C-alpha cells in the first residue's frame, strides 16, 4: 500500500497511513474507544473540517488549501464528508 492511502472497514471507519489517525462517517462509532486505546488520534468532524493552507499539495491537478480530512484520508477516494473544492 502506497503512503497516504486510507484503510477503510465498515466497523472501524477510516485509518490514515500517513500517521496514527482514524475517523468515521458517523459521530460516535463503537470502534472509536478501541482505536484511541490503540494509540490512534481520533479526527472528529470539527477537526476534519479545518482548512490547512500553505502546504502546496497537488489535489486533482490544483494547488489549493485542503481540509484535514482530505489530507489524511482522501488519497484512496475515501474521504469522509465533502472535500474542499480546489481554488
């Protein structure tokens, strides 16, 4: 698996291979406490929605500020929630 891919499972949500980050499409999945106990940092909806500027990451051919969820989980097309539009 290439760096930057997200791993998804129906029960555990999404785990980023960029670091020890996890999230899910639902607000409070049963997997959250287990993943946090295993040392993963839970990315909640408020954190996921933060726009990060200044990284100059190419996203579908454009360089634009991107949301945390896009940066951590989108590389395999599995970003939870809507991604920030380029530009």
